[in-house]
């Protein structure tokens, strides 16, 4: 199911969890590209404005590592691309500027979030995140795919495109608005979730926004933005 959106997207309620996606209107949720040891106070204030809970944010490396969060705020700053918890009061977040942010929820109380760029989705970050949630007792898992770059704007080299297609099938191949080979990142996310056992036809909600096309979102590919929007899930 696709959902049209704006920069300021109201939190979605999914299996009693809340999911929020920010844009330019909420400001930079990252560090503007600067390597810092801790979250700047202005960034922390912007994050509290989204949800005033301890955030578990990640130092993302386009891999498939998943952080188990044992208490609110646990694991903040970990080098990983996904986090999961079954603890109430924890806000799990990833930062993006074209990659796909995916929130995951289960009726059994578990939640997760993943940063799924082409390298991460090829490495299996979504399958590992769902598997970690299931290890905490999750059964039926629902997903929300937030704003990310879409095929019309995501021209791709043939070697890298072949790598993704070899892993996730030829349905990830597409054509850009200029008629060149491109990657359909949402299709890659859907296929990866399906392989993880998510019923994507009924349990996947898509916020149908291309970050490269949208003036309301940050995009590295289209505008070389160093700021980042956030995807946050909490219960």
C-alpha cells in the first residue's frame, strides 16, 4: 500500500507503534557531514521535537549489522545499519539522504529500523533485521518504507546493478527518466522483505516520495546535501 506524503509527515500508527519520517522542515537530524563524538545540542533539540524519548541512532556504514537495544537509548552511536528492541520507551532511528529507511513493527511488541542503501540491501540488512526481531518473539512483521530515491533518478553502473540483480532478481532493474539503466530501490526493498517472510502485499506501507525529486527532502545524489532526515520508530 502506498501513501502519499509531504515533508512533515504525521506519525503513522502501526501495530500500536509509531513511525515518523522527517524532511527539510524538521532540519538536519545528523551532523551536516561533520565527524563528531557526540550529538550536538541543536541536533538533540530537533530530535526531541520529533519524539522526546532516548534515541538509538547509528553510525551507518552501508552494511548488515543489527544492534539489539536493551534499554531506551542503548547502543546510541553504534556502528551498524539497523537496530531492534522489545523495550517500551526506546526510539530507534536511522538517517538518510537517498537510501531507504525501513521501519519494522510486530504485534508481539518488537520494533526495528534499518538503513537500506543498495549495498546494505544487497548484504541482507533487512533479512537480518527481521530475523533478529523474530529471535525476540516477533511473528507477523509489518514494514513501512519511507522517502528514498526512486528509479527515475537513480542511474546505476552496470556492474553494480548486476550485483544487486544477482542477489535480488531482475525486478530491481529499471530505466531512469533519461532512459539510462537505473536501480529500483523500493523494488529491492520489497523483494528483500518478501524473502524475510514479510507479506509485502498486505503488511508493507510505502511513503511514495522520491528524495531526489522532492524539494522537501535531503538528497545526496541530486543536490549533494550533507544534512540528513530521520526515520524513527517507537512504542
